[in-house]
């Protein structure tokens, strides 16, 4: 059984790759390349699986999950500029694909401390950039 | 091909496990352990797969599906108190995980009579407890 | 200008009026009269109006609004049984109409202390019982 | 990683199979068999996977995806009558199952020209006929 | 206090005005003028007001409301072609504006018989043609 | 009769008022005052009223409405930084209240040229900053 739990954060970013020249950046990213950036209300769905505990009827401790996602993702990304405030996006363009990669990296790294011997596994993250664009990363 | 069909029911419950003492119950379930209970508008998505019938262009008979889910789930859970009205929750705490297990058990049991030789298979159920918490059970 | 801010709480209730006999209760409320109750994920929209503050560009202090609605409504109703946990529903059947009346009464009473000389006015509350039933009370 | 991108089109159709007689058509399709047809606001989710391009941080070129889905699906189905305007539904009843099959066939056929050597793969389409009925076809 | 109750129906239509020539029809309605029609999943919100009944805690009898809207609107429009199946649209082009007018006319006409001496008033109808286009008619 | 038509734009902003000192800015705006800004997917609903044209069955020409809102709002705000890209926010802090004021000012100014003698009136704008915060400005 899996639980998908929903989180939200509102951030700004500008898509501009240091590996592309100005014309290529404009061509690849269009208005997402506008110099002063723009922003989104990101919706992050974190899917975990676990063994059903017979006594509690639960597959995951929600408080722990909220702490991990809160400390490592929401509190860092919420109301921030991804390019300026998140170290990983000094060297990586903050497309939602790369945001997914970075979130996956952070959660994977934090998982053992939080859920080490509980059998709760991190399965998938899904990020909705806009209602039309949803990215899914299996972990 | 799969079809996911959506059903809804509004129920109340209290999370309190007989296998835990009062303090543990309070710690595990927090305000979900409040003595007089609370409730949710559950959204149940039932996913089935089937072979496309060349004559009808259908993979499942919707009337039959609605009857099975209606008779065994919605009519029993709708506007009910899970702890008091559903026998399975005499011995099992009605977390949404256990609600999923009970719904899966009921549908699996009813399936052969309803869809015995049609090739329609029950694949997955998904229950949305609140817009933030969604449980998925592959069957 | 008005701001509408959204809150949520999940509660259970049973519709049974002491002014009606059992048969009338069954006829008026149908399955909402089931003896052990049921529940909903209520959505509460609070609409306030105010003068635009030239320095802050705001019409209402959101922290104050969240405190008023939190202390007087959400913290009292969230994960509670309306019949058992809310004094007003000892003598009043907890239909969503009456829930709206009670919420309006509580907010109106708390308003002067919170927003006394700010010019922020309480205009309207709207409660969504289910996605199909929405009640609106102008204050 | 997969991207799911959402498209919409509004079409009308009538469900009436030439392989069934009138009584059977009425029994299988009910009011969907009404002689003058009815319609839906279809929501089409197209899921693709791809390798993350290190320079652009993208897994798929969105302009190309929009062109393929636009030219082969949306522009053909939008504000059309499926029975009268789409050749495939001369011989196939336009149930949403068959609409999914036809969309899958069209996208599969157009894919090599559009995404031939990019590594972008067409994984899945999902069509929401109404908020209660969603069909998914893995490709 | 007002209650807004939601109904749905799926219909097809073609926008073509007998008072305009072919070129004008094409210019005014664009692809909505396509000869074989298209369709929508209409969402109809009916808003009524009423006096709070002290005994029942209700402002309107929901069963009566569902019967009126069911008999006069949903059962007539659901899975129908508006041009062919609804007499009013023989002489009136079935734009959503005119659909609103026709629904308002039907409900106003049926109201006295259903709610004659109850004090329940029909206040407003709102029709969502697509998620982007919503029409509101105060009655 | 009114039509409400929905538009969307994604922008970034930072809330920092030149009329407040740093400490006050931090106190009033909290994390919205973070130095590098953040962003939202704004939803803009524009409500207009008009006389029903007997020949076309329409109350407003949608192409004209889309052009006005497109040219004066969406194309200017979409994928932009409000503080840096919109002149009005040089001297006004871009709270959603002020964004509503600026949108109202722009539409009111553009209205006569677009809808001068048509009887179509601009009634209301509503901006959803996040699903929890909605601002409404009657015009």
C-alpha cells in the first residue's frame, strides 16, 4: 500500500542555462528566460510505501514524514527564489525536472535518519508546476 | 486499458486502537483520537482493466461495476460511523489504510459473482481521505 | 475590495431534531439521521473587506484573521463531533445552515476585539458541506 | 522521469454500434444512445519519458509535444462530432475506450517523425470523459 | 442565507443562428459553428434562499429542489442534443447565455407549484460551460 | 446576465514597502519579504455584463475580451517579475491587493476603445493568489 501526501510551496525562478548562449537560452526557454524571472505555486506529492502496522493501522508515521519534507524541502523552497536561494541551482538550471531531481536527492539523503528501520520506503515524487505540467520521478 | 471510476461516501470515525493504551492512542493519533470522533468526505477511485469488446467498444459493464461498488461499499459506508456500523472495525482501527484493506477485501470477495467470466479485473483502489492524504492499494 | 480566505475542518455530526419525533426525523433527514452519525470535510470561506493601507498595500492583517478564525472556529470544530463537542448544538440540530449561523455568531462576537478600529469588516461566510452543497451567510 | 501534459477538447458523439440491434444498443448504452447525441469536455493527459538533457535541464521539447498533440489530436477533435468528423469512428463506436485507442494510434504513428532520435518516449495516455470516468492506455 | 446546489449534464449543440448568414455565423461562432456540433459537460449551480426553519434547521427541502431541477432541467438536457431535443432551441441559438435563459424560464415557471408557500426563493443560476466560461443569471 | 472568464499568469514578486523600514517590512510581510522574491500562478477571473443580442445569443464578444485582457494584462504579467517589469510597482508594493488595483486600472482605461458602444460593462475582477487567498474588486 502507498500513501501519497501533498505539500505546496511558492517559489520564483528564471530559466537560463550557463551552458547555452543568450540566443539558445531564448529559443529553448522562451518567456521562461525573461531576465527578472517569474514564479509558480508548486504542488509536491510524495508517495511512500510501508507495511501496515497491526496495532496502529498505519503504514507511515505522518509526523515524521511532515518533518522530513518540511525541514528539507518546504521550509527551504517556500517563498524563495530557486536560482538565488538553493545552492544546487548555482550550477543547474532550475527547470521543474531539475527541481524534481534535487528534491529526490534531498529526500533520499534524509530518509535513513528519519525512517531507517521502519520499513517505510520513498517511492515516487510528483511535482505540478502548473495544472498542465506534472513531472514524476520514481525513486 | 484501465478504467478508473470515482465514488464518494461521507462517514465518521474515531481512531483508537484497543492494542494501545490511552496515552499511546493520543500520541499516535493526536486529534484523530478525540473521544466523540470526526468525519470525512471520502473519495474512492476503483480501477479495473478489461479486454475491449469489439462490438460495444467497452472494457467493462458500468452498471455492473456501479452495482458491486454500490451494494458492497457505498450503501454500507455512506453516512455511517465506521466504528459502529461496519463489523470489520470492531476489531480493526478504522484508519484509512484499514478502510482500504476492508474495501479491497469486500470487492475481491464480490468480484467473481459479478464479473466471473468477463475478463474484467479489479486492479487498484485509491481512497482520498482529505485532499492531502491519498492511499492506494494494488489488488 | 474583499478578501476571501479559505479554512478547512473535518467534523462528524448526526442530524436529529429534538423538536421532531423519530419518524419525522427520518423523513426530514434521511440517512443523515443514521444513529451513529457521519462526517464531512467542511470548507469555510471567510470574506472580509477593508480599506487598502497605502503603506502596506494590504486590506487586512492575515495573521490576525487566522488567529480569530483559528481560535474561535477551526481549533474548536476540527476533528470534533459537532453534536457532542460544540455547546450550541445541544439545543440546535447541526445542519450546515445552523453551523453557518454558529460560525457567524462566533466571528461576529470576536470581531471587535480583533479588528475593532482597523476598518476591517466581516462580510460573508460560505461553508461547503460537500462539493454539491454550499451555504452562504451575509453578515 | 516522466512528464504528463494536459490538453482539452470538447466534442459530441452518439454511442450506437452497427454490430448491435436497436434494442441491444439501447440496453448497452442507455441514454448515451439518444439519437441526436450529446457531448463532453474531454481532458487528455499525455505522459512521456525522456533522458534529462544536462544543458537544458529538460526531458522533452514542449513545443514539439504541443505540435504533435495539437496537429494530430486537439485540432481534429476540438469542437467536432466524433461520429461525423473522425474517419475512424465510421466503423468503430466512439466510446471513450475507442477514443483512447484512436488517440494512441495517431500519436504512435506521428511519434517517429517528431521525436525520432531524441529518446523521448510516449508512455501513456489518460482521458477523462467526465470527472467520474477516466481511461488509461499504456503505450 | 442561500444554498447553492450543484447539478451536471452533458449535452451537445451547434451554434448557428438563423438570423445570420453562413459567413456571419462562421465569424461570430468560429469552430462552435462546425456543422456536426460538439459538446460540453455543463455544471449548473442553482442558488436559493429561504427562512431557517427552527425545528429542522433547514432553509430548503433538498428532495423538492432535486425533483424540480431533475424533472425540468437535468432529465431533459442530460445526454441530449440541445438543438434537436429542446423545443426552445428551434428558434433560439443554444449559446450558454440562451441555455441560462431557458433554464431560468423553466425553473421560474415550475417554482410556484413546488415551493409555493414555503418562502424558498430562486435567486440565481450559474452555468459553467467550460472551466473558463461561467454565466450567471440573477432571477 | 454576467459572464466570468478565467485567465492565468505566472509571475514573481517581493513584498517590500519603501514606506516601511526593514524591521517593519519583515514584520508585515514575513517570508513574502525574503530578499530574492518568490512567485505564484495567479488566476484572474474577469466578470462582465451585457445585453443579450437576439441574433447571436451572446452578451459579449469573446475575441474582443480576450484581446483586451491579453494585451493589457496577461501578455504584460505572464512570466514576469512584478517589481521589475511592471512600472506601477516601482512606487507601489505588489501585494495581490495592489495587483488587483492595477489590473482594474488597466482594464477600465482600455474598456472604452474596446467595448465603447456595445453595452458590455466591466463588473468585477477576482484574483486567486493561492487556493486559499482570493481578492475581489468591484469596478
